[in-house]
């Protein structure tokens, strides 16, 4: 059985990718005292690392931002699935945490979360039973999940009838968009479902939810029109539920959340209702940000918020790899691949280099580009004529990522490093 120590302070050893085989096992909390340095060959590459200063900056910046907006933050835990980062987010002031599955929820609860959202539909019998088990084990735990159809409600009600002693499930009605993922497509459909949820003994309708991130383009005019149209629908349904007494509890939750255009929905999460309202933003990728997709999106966010360059979110996640071969002009092969780094939204971005034997990283030439990945190899290309200092075998290359979620799930642990790449801490992941 996994104990709290195993979760928050696990024993790390050479079974875990990135842990040095020449070193004895250490508890996660002991890693910072080992004296390791990423660029001193103390750890094997490839290696994913977290920059401590950028991480702490992002935690503080986002928490301060939602406070200014008068709303709350329940970061999406699926981004990292790291109990240590969950604790940092809660300690920074997060209202609670969001998850995508009941298994993820259980990790978050074990890490100390007591106000939780599942931003997904739950209907499987084992998942419903798992939520009930957690609720009975933790009297102070709150779990709210999404419903978007009468078919899902029927499955929940059928389960509840077979378990007469079960507690009512707290749910939010999800508003969706045509061609998108889950969620009610029309206002009439949403209102009809809200009335059915209110009438059901198996659930308690406590809020309205949407996800705005899929259609984000990074173009302010288009994104603003899209976000406003979606939030207009959310507000209309929320008003109907409020006026007709369909919400249960002292306050209604109105929630949205992504990491691409979060600012465009944040101001719409506290509509004027007769009852109390708690607006909850669920952004998750903000914690490490990235060098690719979200950095591009943040340019427009910064313009809208009036933030100077570097004032808002900063990339905190990097993957370092070794140049293992330079087989032809204009091509170097790095010993890192799809098993180590995200590639679902864009290729990794070369951001730094360090010669063999050097602990001091340097900037890479602007023409360096990763053009492809295999399972364990990356193709670094450049214009050979325009690069006076091409990479050499044994050199280390630091890569920025695009979309942190799918880099985190490739690792069981990551060292936390200072700006000079001295290892000062570590986190573990539990996917």
C-alpha cells in the first residue's frame, strides 16, 4: 500500500530514467544535498529538468493574477501529476485542484487536496464507487465532476439505485461548442439537462462549466469573439438555473480553464446571479509554461494584459541531451526522442548548448532546428554555411518544449535546478 511518504518523498534509484546508476538510492527530499550538477556529467542524459526560479515565479504570478480578477484557481493536475507541485500550488493559494480521471483524483487527494474538480464526465461504475470511497475516507473532501447528457445521468442514477447508501454526487453542467469535445451544444439541451439534474436524487447541480482552449488561435480579435460567444452561453444557462432555483448549495461554481486564452474567460466567471458565485479558473500548463505553443499564445495574452516581456509566465521545463553523431553536413543526431520529450503540438526548440567538460551553457545559433524525432533520436539541422560553430559529438544541447503535459508523462522524476543547473531539489510524477 502506498504511504504518504512514498507519494511525497519517494525513494529514487537507478530504476528511474535520469537517475545516475553510480549513485545510491535517495529519498526525493535528499536529492538537493547530493551535490549534483546537470552539466558536470553527474546525471545521465537525456534529462528533463525544472528551473526553480521560473517555477516559483509562475506559481506566484498566476495566483496574483486570479486574485486581481476576484476569482479562484484550481490548477489542472493532469499537466504534471506531481504531488510536490500540487503542494506548491496549494501552498501558493490555489482554491483546489482539477483532474481528468478518478485515478488522478486519488493522487491529488493523497497529496492533500480537499477541494477538487474532475473536468470530465464520470459514469463508469468503478469510478463512481471510487469517488464514494474517497468521500467516505475524507470527511472534508469535495469532488465535483461534469455531466453533459441525460444518458450519462441515467448511468449515474442506475448505479445509485444499486447503492442506496451512496452520497449524492456534486456535478457541474458542461457547455460545449460545435465540433469540439464534450458539452451540451444548445441552450435548450443544457436547460433541459439542468432541470433533470435538479430533479435527480443521485446528483446535486452545483455549477456550470466550459473549456475554451481548443479553438484558441493566438489572434486577439478572433479569440475574443470566440470566448465571448462561449461565455455568453455559459452565463445564459447559469442565469436560468439561478432564476429557477436549479442550483444547490450556498454558491454556484462557474468554471472555465485552459492555458492559452485564460484571460479572455477569467473576467466572465462571476456573472451577476441572485445567489453566490465562485468563479474558478482551471489552467494547468502555466506552472512550467513552455518554449513553443504556449509561449506563442502568451504573446497575445501579454499584449491584452499590458505585461512586459518576461513579466508574466516563464519557461521552466527543459530537456538536455547529448550530440551522439554528426553523420553529414548540416545534421547532428541528439540522443533524445519521443520517449523523452513532447512532440504532439510542435517539435522541441534548441535553446542552449554546453561543450563537453563545460558547466556554462551558451546560446545556440538562430538557425538550429529540430526537424524530426524517432523513439530515441532527434534530428538537429542547420544551414551548414551559415553556422560557424556547428555542434560536435559529445556536446550537450538544451531543448525547450511545446506543451508540457506530454513531457511530464514521460518521466517518473525530475531534478529541480538553479539557474546554473546545480540540482537543488526534485519532484516525482505519478501518471
